[in-house]
């Protein structure tokens, strides 16, 4: 037979979920491609370790795939994935705290290189850095600032940190975060308010510059 | 801190996000014009939020997908079944059902579909369609191999158009009919025999093989 025609299947999130529920591997790959960076960044900022964050992010997609039959269509895929990610982060904290108690304490490692850091420093993947950020001094300053912000975020209680990350970094609305955290809207606003107050105190030396 | 300052500070976070009601936002704005401390607090809050938002994005490692694939092995079907027309229809209905909450857009789409159905129904009642349908009935009653040699070129164009339409919707499916190859060969033969006349009738006579 001759060449096959390419069939265009719908690619909205809803359509991808439906195709995924029918065990279409291409739809699953598309969801992973769309959301892996967002979920990874959230998980990484929540638990602070790159390798562990990648492991958790992969587990998010595995769990999503396994839970597809129970997915309720009124939720968006974004809120669903972040909800799974949040639950897996909590599981990871518990495991980690048990391990730390057994080993007598361990500090959070900030071992992953961000886009702003120069290649060759520390572990993690190779990243193409935009031309405008190639000045070494600026890159180092941004990397240092990132470390300080990450350290300040790590000081926050988990629930506050989650709200700050979801709202200020991932850009989710109060309503979406309330769905993810299963909290009233007022609770989310209150957590965000308190988190920002704490961050303002922790980051005061960097606010002037 | 005065009562007004306390109230304004409690709203600053939402004020920065632009999520306050117009009335509340106006009250905060009015207070900020007369209270330097609260205006300073607002600047610091804005700077804090800007710092956090400026946090660099981290990238997954190059082997992320491979590791995920290893975790997924055993969960994914090895040979996914090719979707049939019925599968595609079921999927479309499920997607439509999920999107039903979008209401108005779907109502417009539904109205469009209803109009399309009405147009098809009118077309079926028209004399041209009845003539075409009767010709198809005639060919059905004859042996396919015997009949195609005497098929008029205009009707061959109709058969080719049906075939193309079928291929458009079913291009990932082979035709299950065991006589399909024989029929296609006869169409080709008849088409070659009446090339001149057919070309005059229609430029779309040739059977499209790239969709088989």
C-alpha cells in the first residue's frame, strides 16, 4: 500500500486525557512534554533536591496514568497534576524525616543547576544559557540570589511554600490553588499573605538591590 | 499601627495581585496616598514578589524521559490498537460530554450540526440525489466485475469521489471487503479505457492510491 495519511487527533488537554484513558501512548507523551518542566520546578522548589525531584516528577506521571480511570472531568489537568505532585512531596518529606532521624540529621541539598548558573558547576543537566546572560558576574549573582530565595522558601512551612510556588511562580489562580490544597479560598489568601510577609523579612538584604 | 493601617496591610497582598474588588482597591489606594509607612510596606511586598517570580527555572535532565519510560514499562500497552471509526466517534462524544459545561459554545456547535443535518436531508430529497441513488442501486444489483466495463465516466467519477471520501475518514484502516481489490482493479481498467471522456467530464477521476 502507498503512503499513509496523517490523522490529526485533537490536542486540547481534555482530548489528551480522553485519549490517555484509552491508553494512547502518544497522548501520554504529549502530556508529559507539556507539563514535565512545570511539575519538576514545583517539586524541586518544594523538596530542594534535583535528583529526588526528578524521581518524584516521574512518579507524578506514573500515578497520573494509573489513576486515569478515576479522573473527574470537572478538574483541569493542571490542578490534578499539581495535586498529585503535592501529595507525593508530602510522602517524600515523611520518608526523608524518618531517614534523617535515623541518620542523625541532614541538610537540604541544593544541588541542581538552574538556567542562570554556568555549565560545569555542580551536577544536573546541560542548559543553554541565553546570550544576554552570558556575563559571568551576572550569572554568578543570579545563581547566588536563587540560592538565597530557595533557602528562604525552605524556611516556610510546607503549606505556605506550596501556595507561594503555585501562585507566584507557576501562576495559578487562588481558586485553582484552593482546589489543589482542598482549602477554602480565604485560607489560601491568608497563607499567601503570611508567606509573603515571612519572605519579605528573610529576603530584606536583597530587596534594596 | 492605626486601625486603618492594619486594615490596609491585611489587603496589600491581594492588592499586589490585583484581585481586590474595585471598592476595596480604591480604599487601599486612598490610604496609601496619606500613609507613607503603608506605601513603603507595599513597595517591599512588591519587591519580594518580584524576587520570587524572578527565580530561575530549573531544567529536567536529558535522561528524564528514558527514566520515565523505564518506570512506565509494563503499564503501557505494547501494541496499541488502531482506532476505528466507532472508537473515534465514541471519543468525540466523550470529549463533547466533558465540554458540555462550556454550554454556549457547544450550543452554537449543536445548532450548526442540526443545520448541516437539515441540508443533507434536503439534498437527499432533491431529484439529483434520487437519480444518483437509483444508479448506485442498479450497480449493486449487477455483478461488480461485469458492470464496471460499461459504467459511464460521470458515474466513475462518483465512485472515485466516494472512494476518496472513504479514504479521508478511514485512511488508517484497510478496507475489509475481500472484493475491494478486484473492484479497484476494474475501476482502474475502466478509467484507463475512457481516459479521454473521463478527463473531459472530471479532472478528479483517477483512483487515489496514496490513501490505500
